[in-house]
């Protein structure tokens, strides 16, 4: 399961993707957090302070039939 937020990821979008992917993994579901764009300065600071690795950029199209979870998002596209 790919977990990601909106195109201009801010701190709550990144933190939610990381947290929800971790929750899914704790339930035995193969999940990974991604981001769709560059991190802003605030988000970099938060992740560095918490010593949490930034999610990888989702740089490829998601294959049809893949499971995704959109977080901190208000659009379907």
C-alpha cells in the first residue's frame, strides 16, 4: 500500500503519511509512506529533530489495481 498526501507536502501531510504507513505495518499490511514533492524547511527541521527519515518521492506511476491511501488530501486526483 502506498501512503501519500498532496502535491506540495507540508509537515502534517508528511507526518500523517509516515504515521499511517506505520499503523498499517503494525497490522501486518505491507505499506510505505511516500511524498509527491520537495520538503519545505519546516518539515525538514521536524524530521531531522525527530531523527525520522524523509519518505521517498513517488516518482513512478502507480500500476492499475494498486492499493493507495491518500492522507491530508481533499481531491481524488
